[in-house]
């Protein structure tokens, strides 16, 4: 990219989260990722450069090591002309969802991250001419805490995502409770994964987006304007899954297309080579928590049919879900066990503030930082070193609990080679695919007290409001009859 010759007209709004905003190049397969800040909390250019460089270093030295280099794209920090950034900011403002406009794009530093556009296959510099379908999933935390520091018994039974749903609906973030449970997606069991993906398609919230040729066609652009029309989605997807067949439109077609999509995504999620060192993080069998979440409609439906709890995960070790889960499990103590250790580090830093650098709280995220993450001991010897290791592991785990997985699918001819990209078959077509992870920014040390408070809030709200009324709420959830039949489809 020639940073000297930037033209805002060649870039378009692509998407944003809570902390960054992404624009995509119209022709080339690149995006620019800018940081965002609340209006009164601007940072210096030097701080922004350092923040972005830390993101790159963390990706290179830590996440690539854990997840494998094929999945992680670190990008590079670029310096852009300020005039370009200002014009671009004005140009895209009208496309930003209202709910995200509480933060402003950083237009003062001129720094951004340049990354491959993962909504297209990884050809980096040149746009593909083939049509591309891309599914982005933010799976969230896939295990139930196993730590003995957990004080609320409910946390050993119901996963955080399912509990948090109730607080989110109560505070108006989303309109209705999702049937998605991350433990189903991470189960490796095809029926549970199928149920999880279908639930995401029913209530996408911010956990699922679908792009066609780089354009968002399904999922929430704005929390207040969810788009969830399956027949419209099927209309977009039909040429991908039934290219040469005159499948009539209507509910039958919609169901067939959605079924193909879910099957293909399940297959892709279960694929993968065994690179990356997340396997070295595996904790013993006693340290893994229950395999199902009691609030998941899937396990509830099994129980209501008198069937046993499904077996524990059959995720293949090479697949990205497996690796992501291993990194999430670096949260060995749960926030309840971690918080006192955070306080220990805090007390030390209050006494010796100059040590913050040596402890690598704000980086550098280098090889030494990575090596310390591999110590999985939970024997507290009372030292600051022990507390620090657990704090850093927790931050990495939280990052893996909030990352997204991008799956790009491009149809290929029956007999054509795929340029060595892996292939996934569907019943009427074949796709070359790529899988990548995004949003691997290390969670800040400062967010730990917030996590501690939020955890208490989520559990207390669930216990007080939902669990007390459990029977009523859950029976209402099961009035939607498809729950019990859906899971029995052969996949
Ligand atoms: O706390 P959670 O689980 O609600 O996760 C937050 C996400 O909410 P979600 O539940 O996915 O809707 C939240 O996503 P949204 O802004 O709601 O789309 C952010 O990803 C937030 O991370 P950060 O503070 O921007 O680094 C996330 O915060 P972290 O807890 O990961 O720091
Ligand atoms: N390299 C990329 N290629 C294509 N799209 C991307 C890329 N990086 C980010 N995006 C898109 O931009 C959106 C916002 O990016 P990202 O999730 O990194 O934002 P964030 O503010 O850090 O998120 P969060 O709310 O979790 O803090 C993503 O959901 C994704 O759709």
C-alpha cells in the first residue's frame, strides 16, 4: 500500500466493534483498522502507535504460537496522511450504527493497522473475481468454570453466555434470549453444533454475521435493527449451494439452503491441521468442568426426552475451536480466584510503581511474555510472580473468549484445483475455504475489576430473577415446539 497516495473514495465502511472501526478497500483485499475512543479520552500519537504495535506483537508472539500461524493475521502498523483519515471519517460517519457512535474514530494520530480482508479469501493484494461468502462467528466462552474458587454453585452448571443473556435482555441490549449456547458449538458433536449454528442464525445478536462479496447480508448492523429474514438470506445463498439447479423458492428452498450452510460451516469448523501449541496447554481431565450447560435448550430437550447428557467434546485437536478453547481455559481460577491475585499485584505496584515496566503489564508482548504463560501451576506460593502469571494468563484467556472466527467460502468447479486451499463439499457444490481469527487484542490489565463486578452482577441477576422463576421461564422457552424435533435431524 502506498501510504503517500491515499484516496478516501477507494475505501468503504466495513464494520466496527466497541474499540475499533474497520474500512475495506474497494478493489484490493485489505482493510484498515482504526482505534476508537470516547470523545473526552483522546490519546497521544505515541500512545496510539504503541497500542497498535502491541496488538501486532501480541498476535505474532503469543496468538500465532497458540493457535497456529495459518489462522492468525497480525497485519502491520501504517502511518496515513491526516487529511485522508479526516476525509474518510467524514465519508463513513453516516454508515455507522447509532449504537456505536458513543466513540470516535482516532483521526489525530494517523496510525492504523493494515490487515488482509478476511471477508475474502486470503489473497491479500489482489481481489478475487470469484464470488465469496463469509461467515463471522463470535463464539464466546466455551466451558464452564472448574475452579474451586467459584462461590456460586450455579456457575458450575450454567455457562456465562447463557446467564449473561438474561442481563442483556433486561438492560435492553437485545430484545430476546438466544437459544445459542457456546458449549454446544464447542462440543464437537455434530447435532449440538448444528443446533448452536441454527440458533445463531435465529438470533444473531453480535455473534454472527454473513458477508457476500464483502458486503454484510445478514446479522446485526445495529443492535436496534436486527436483520433476520431467512428467505432473504436463502435468496442470497442459493447460487452458492444450488448453483445449477432450479430449486424453487419458498419455505422448502429456504430450509434446504440453510441446512446446507449449517452443514458446511460445521464441517469447516471441525477441520484443521495440528499446528500451534495450544495443545500443550491442555489441563487434566479433572479440570475441565461439565460438558453441558444446564440452560442450553439442547441439553434440556434431551433431558425432557429422557435421554442422557451428551458425551464430552469430540473436537479434533487441530481445529481452531479446539485451540481457542484451550487458550480460553488459561482462565484456571475464574475471576473469583483471580481477583485477589490481581489485588496482590496492585498492592505491589502501589509500593513500587516503577516495576510496572519490568512486570510487562503494558507490554512488550514478546517471547518472554509468552513463555511465562505456559506455567499452568495453581499452587499459590504467595509471591507476586505467581499472581502476575495468573493475571496475564487470565487476560489472554479473556481475549480468546471474545475473539471472532471468520470462515470464507468460495465456490470451485467440480474438477478444478483449489490453489492448494482446503475444500469442503456440500451436496450440490464444493468450496475452497479459509478460516481465520480476528480481534485478538490483549484485554487490558485495568479491566479486571470491571470483570469481577460484572461477573457478580450476571450471576446475581440470574439467580434472583431467572433461576427463581426457572420453571415458568423455561417452559415458555419450550413452547416453541421445534426444539425437541430439530436436534434429531441426521447431520
Ligand atoms: O464482557 P462480555 O462478555 O459482555 O464481552 C464484551 C462484548 O460484549 P458481548 O457480550 O460479546 O456482547 C463487547 O462486544 P460489543 O461491544 O457488545 O459488541 C466487547 O467485545 C467487549 O470487549 P472490549 O471491552 O471492547 O475489549 C467485551 O468485553 P470483555 O469482557 O471481553 O472485555
Ligand atoms: N481483517 C479483517 N477483515 C475483514 N473484516 C474485519 C477484519 N477485522 C475486523 N473486521 C470486521 O470489523 C468488525 C469489528 O472489528 P473488531 O471485532 O476487531 O472490533 P473491536 O472493536 O475490536 O471488537 P470488540 O467489540 O470485540 O472490542 C468485525 O466484527 C469484522 O466484521
